């Protein structure tokens, strides 16, 4: 039974390669179960919607082929924003403007796909709806490469970033091993406050390669003296040392290591190097070998050519379940994963109170970090491993992957509010 | 008919993802046609051989499955060296030592896979053999991501690096397009003297994305004023600008742009930023938008998870042909590609006098660079496009690609000389 109610979906925060998989899952479920009449999409999240930017997704993705292409497209198809929704006390007009729009367009459910800050938006909108008796359900769908949301076992987007990082580390180790000269390679990985992604570098280890030999997460203080000792000790037994380090490592006072030795540019401006470059500069005077640093950079979050099939299929599934929950009247909730078993790896989709998630950050628990704070534990590897399994079949054209037209965001024509 | 002659193969120079494909091709042809009795491999090239490091490849890769795994393994399986062979006048003992070894081990052909410097080794060894009446044939097999060898239409390894660069550029553009704020992204690509790889970024362009909007090669002088003008002009018509720049861009005096604005570290040492970071620092004070720089780094040459199937199959073929030429008595030659046609794309394998190649560098011809020196021509794209076609089927285990054990290089047991 097709209702006359409509829904709207927004995407927010930083890119992942799985965020469109959840978008695709919502659309799939809505279309196949006739949950809503029209599926709208906010362009550039809640901020774009406030500027009147939205579009009709139902017609854009009306075939499985189109949705499959969307599933494997990196970065937000709908565009993103980094917008902290003010409280209702600070700006009620924003809320009345949004809910007037929802009412005029028969929108009874808002799906918002994002991380911590986006769940804050879900919390605020749903609280407003409850307080003002608006019949609009607000459902959050998690998404972040950082894996730092509480309650959910892991986040969509994390497994794909982890797979890229593990593969890149393995390939970097092949690059390092070939010369008959000793070397130290420091690979810098994203995650300013949480070390989940840096830990995933351990999945690069094979029967022939122990790289990364050392892993440093931001959850424990980084001691530069102990770091130099770690490297010097290893240099005695290994020719090539590969080190994985989080961009967010901090000293015992909580200051970023990368802030400890700024460089001065030609204009006299102070500039921060990355953490890996800082460590490279630290090692060079005390080591007798080649030292280099590598930042994996934005490919960690946008390399859809190497997503995890497990991650993408779970992200589609969580989108589908979110659509069903929204249509069933749930609100102020975030969908999440519960790990049922590791062998075989199985998950359930759960619903959590979004107030428990918004603005909370889940760091790597200390029992997952090795005693000497320079590696992770086997239990942590067992947690991580299932998340990077499987390779999605991508379509290539002219030698590069076929993705959805994301440049549409720059075109006119989405100003209807 | 199995002969009692043996051959030896060495790999040298910088990593590519196709250099093991040529190794695999040589082994395949030798085994299937019984060209030699034993195939030896130098460990760490000619330098390692001089230290007595070599191994038996015939038994290591005696099945198609093992050779297929070798074909898709990044970086030199045999290890590499950066060793300039002295002239015979400077050090005859090196030559007598090598040719004594060849004679003792019934080695009648040496295959050397590498770039410019490696072809210098091929030239010197073959000249020595001729001058001293040694019946050892020396055959060079090209390999370099830089594509800077003359005579051959392109080099094994280039197409795979080009495919990774094009895909990464497309994914970086998806990463840039999602925000509703203007941005400039500068992507730095390898190639200090030749711009072939930087030009390959143009293959990222799709029907919806013109990125990279600007391309700067090292073949023409880089003018910072004109660069700022280029960016400012584009900023008026495009929200997000993606720029591809060679690490080797130089000013009109031939000085590297990256050397123009060194930074001073905490120890007072002068350090060079990369070209992209230098341009970022240049743009920041004069632009009103977010500016970032990204180095694609060593994944350009080692990302076997995204090789070009065309590149790998051609690299296997050139290895096979090299084996046949070596067994047929050719010497002082490098095998190469001749492009027969673009539609359909077909190549022939040719033999070239290695003296024409050693120490010569092939730069991008000026007619391939656009009039304003900030892009490449359609003819250049037509040249590049066929080289990145096709995706090899990789085997994955535990979520990462299965490659050959390259860490064997660090083990003992290869000292037989």
C-alpha cells in the first residue's frame, strides 16, 4: 500500500566509501516495500536544506543497476555539511522553518546518515518534534571511517577504510623490503582521537611480513624517548622497519606530537608537519639509516576501488532496516550493529537511543593495546579481521571505476524551498 | 630439447607493479620451451650477485599458479639495487668475477629487468662480453613507472601506475566535491624529469568531472605568477579545483619549485617541502578558500591491488619474447613495444640496440602539452588511454591481496658464489 507520506534523507560529516551504500539501502527498502511516496534528498545535509536545496531521489535511483552504482560510489552523493545545528533556544526559527518544510511536503520521516555531530542533529530534531508534537520521525544511520561511535559494534565505512589501510601497508612493506639497505618507514593514518584505523594496519601482517612492526595509537600517551628505544631495539634484528602511527598521537600533557616541532616557512609562518614527518625528523639524527614518512591521506576514506564487500553489504542492510524502523514509527534512534558471533561472523541490526550516541566518542579500549603501548592485542585483530573481508565487483569504463555523477551538486536547479 | 645451458635474471631500479610479470614471463617461456636448464635469479640485482647472492627460480615457480601469483606481486621479488656498474677500465675485477661466475654455472644468457641505469648495466656487460669473446648474451627488459625510456612506445609498469593515479584523482575529486565551500586540491605525482605519470591524471576525467582542472609537467618551465593567474581565473567559474602537478616542476632557471621555499625545522635545519606543499603555501595567502595538498607517494609504484591488466599481460609477453630472443643468441639488445594501432589497440614486441637506450631519457614531447602549459592535448590522452585498460583478478586472503613472500630477501642462504 503506497502511502502519501514522504521521507527525506541527508548525509553529513566526512566522506566514507560506504555512506552511499546506506543511502542505496534506504531507497531500495522504501521502493520495494512502498514505505513512502517520494524520497527526497537534502543537498549538502541539513545546512543545504535550510538553503532550500533538495532533490527527488525516487526517480534518480529507480532501478537496481542505478542503486548498485550508487552503493559503490565514494563520498556523499548528496553532498555533505559540517553544520552544528543550534539549539532551539538559540534559534527557534531554524526549527520552525525545517518543520514547516516537512509538513508542506508531507515528510513524516527524516533519515540522517553521519557520525557524532550528525547524531547531535538527529537528537535535536527529534527532541524538537517530541516537544512540539510534530509527527516527524528522525532516524540516524551511523557512518564514519573513525569507528568512534558508541553502542554500535562498528560503523559503516570503517571496514572499507581499514581494508585500504591494511592493503596499502602490505604494499608499502613490499616497497621497503627490496633494497639491501636498512630503512625505517613511518606511515601516518587518520583518526585524531581514536586509534581504530591505525590499529587496522595490523591486518597487513602476513606469514612473511610482520609489518607494521610498531603501532602507536592516540589513546595512550606517546613517549618520544621510548619510541626511539623501540626503533633502535628493532633495528638490531630487522633490516626494514615499518611503523604505523595515528595522526593524533599526543604527549603526556595531551599535546599533539605534530605540534611539538613546527617548521617555519619562507614567509616566516609557523607550520605543523604531520605526525609521521615529525617522527621522521626525530629519528633522522639518531639513526644510521634511510628514514621516510608516508601519509595515506584522503584515499583512506574515498578509495572505493578497494572497499570491503562486508562493509558495503552491511551498510546497505542498515539502510534498509532504518527505512523499515522509520516507517514503523521509531524516532530519536540510531540503527547500529551488534556482533552475534565471530566464527562465523554474524551481526544483528539494533536500535539505540540516539541520546546515548550523540556527542559521545568511543575510543579503543586499553585492553586492546599491548603492554608496551607499541602494538595491539590478538583480541583486537580478531575484532578487526571480519570487517575487511570481500571485494565488491566494480564496473570500470575507460580504465577507471564507474561512479555516480557527484558533480551534480554544483549545478543549479535544487532550490525549491 | 633441454640444453645444459643456464640463464640468470636480475631486477634493478625502483619498484613497479609489473616488474614481476616480466620475471614470470621469462620463467614461463624458459620452462615451456625448455630454453635453459636452470633459471637463476640474482638477489638484489648485479650488486647482490657480486656479493654472491642468487637463487634457483626454476623450482620456486614451477607451476602456473605460482607464476600467476608472482605476476601480480608488487615490487621486485628478487630485490633491487641502485648500483652503477663501473667501467671495465675502472674495475676489471668486477667483470672477471661476474663472467667467471657465469662460466662456472654454465650461464649463457643474462636477463636484466630495469630502467635507464639498468640498461647501462646491460650495455657494459654486453660490450665486455663482445670485447672478451665471452659467449654470454645480455638482454635488457624495460621497467619503469616513469615511462622515460626511448625507442619503446611505453614501458612495463607505467600503465599500472597511470591507472592508480587516474583512479586516485577521480576519488580525490569525489572527496572534494561534497562540501558547499570552495576548495583547491593539489595532487603531487611522481616523475622528477618526465611528466608521463602526471599527464596520466587526465584519464580521471569523466562526463561529470573535469578534474584535474590544471596539469603541470616538468618538461616546460613553471611560472608561479601564471599558475596563480590560472587558479584565480578558474575560481571564478568552478567551486572546486583539482590540480595535478609533477614533483619535478622547475622554474625558468631549472631550479625545482620545491626548492624555492624551504622550511626550517625545530633544529634549525632547512627542509624541502614537496612541490604540492610549496604550491599550497603559495596559494594560501592569495586565495579566499580552503587549499590542501596531497602526495600520492609510493602507492603509485606499488599498488598492485589496482594494476592495469593490459600492462601486466604486456609485461608477461615482453618477458617471454626476451627469453626467446636470448635463447636465439641476441645480445646487447633491449626488448620494447611498438604500437601498431590504437583502434583496436595492438602492439608488437621489438628489439632495439641497448646503446640507443642506456642513459637516454625520453621526456614528454612538447606537442603533447597544451599551448598554455597547464594541460595536455587530446592526442596525448589517446596515447595514454589504452595503457590503463583492464583489471587483473587478484586472490585475496584475510581481506588483503595474496602476494609472493618478498621478505625472503632478508633470510640467509643465498650465498653460493
